[in-house]
C-alpha cells in the first residue's frame, strides 16, 4: 500500500511502519524478511501497545500532529478483500488530505 500511486501528491506524506508488541520479538526476523517498511520493536520504556490500547493487527492512523484519526484492524478486515483495502486507503488519504 505504501507504493500505491493514490497515496502520493497528498497534502501530507503517507508513511507506513510497523510496531511489534512486547513479548512478540521472536517473529521480528520473519516479519522483516522480504519487506521494506520500517519495523519497530516496542520496549518497556515506551510501551506503545498499552498506552494506545492497541489490539493485535491494528492500523493506527495519525494526523500531522500525531493525533489518532482512525483505527483499522487487519484481522477483522483482510486487505486481500478489495473493499477492505479501499476502505483503509480512503482513511489514509483522508488523514493525509486534512490540514
């Protein structure tokens, strides 16, 4: 999705990255193999998963001020389904188009 042509030329640049929860470190190598998006490992000192109340496989959409503008769960919304892919893309475009 990061390379999707519809996500270029917007008011804000769309940047996609992954954050892995504490205790799931064993899957980092497999998750990164053959992929190009940044992958961050959450740590006790930050604990993003807890502070943002993340559900496994959530996509958290932020605005330019790093405020949450939407949450889209990939377990409930498989991106291989065109309608789900388009819905997430629309959320990203909306966030990137808003001042």
